[in-house]
C-alpha cells in the first residue's frame, strides 16, 4: 500500500499524513480530557452550590423565623448569624467556582477544596434546621471534592 505523504521540502524526508514533526502543539491524552471534564464539572457544581448558599443565607437573614429549632439557635448562634455565614461562604464558593471555569489560577483548586470542605462542615452543623437540604449539599460537596482532588496531578495550565 502506498502512504499519503505531506509535501516535503527538498532535502527532508516525507512523513505519512497525521504524523507530528514535534513543531505543532502536542495532543492531549484522552485521560487528561476526562480529568479536565471533572474539574469543569466540579467548577459548575461549585458555582451552583455557591449561588444556592447565597440564596439560603439571604433567606435566613431576611426571615430568621422561617427556620425554627426547639431552642431557636443552632449551635449557640442565631439562625440569622448562620445566614451571614451561608451568604459569605456561598459567595466565596461561587467566586472560586467561576475562577475554576476560566484560566484557573493556581490558588483556585486549593481554595476550592478548602471552601467546599468548610461548606460541608457548616451544612453538617445545620442538619437539625434543614435536614434534607443539608444532606443534598453535603453530597454535592463530596462530589466537588472528588472532582478537584482526583485531578490534582494535572497541571491547571493544561486545560484548554
């Protein structure tokens, strides 16, 4: 069989079509693309969880009597105070999630892991107030942590 060859310059050896000469950008391994998908998925879920955290915080601040516990407090703090915690934490999670969708500076992955772990702990504390919602957010936080931690060895700059 004859091979198709690219137009070779005089004095150079012709290569079969599709063979790289090393001057073009190297192709990513298929596995790297899958990991990139996990990071992007984690970033999107972070953005959604962060926005929901902001909404949850605003609801707790604006209507502190909407969520009622037996003593009126959750771990010594009023529900309005926890509302501020959810609002600030949700905004930070959303900002870091959005930065992971972009060029993803080197701090974004570590900050995302720390903030999402803190989000899971905060929702663990408020399970008595909103049990189903807290468990859903904790499950989403675990998925985000998986997406960010299992891809740790991949350089952030390799995602394109």
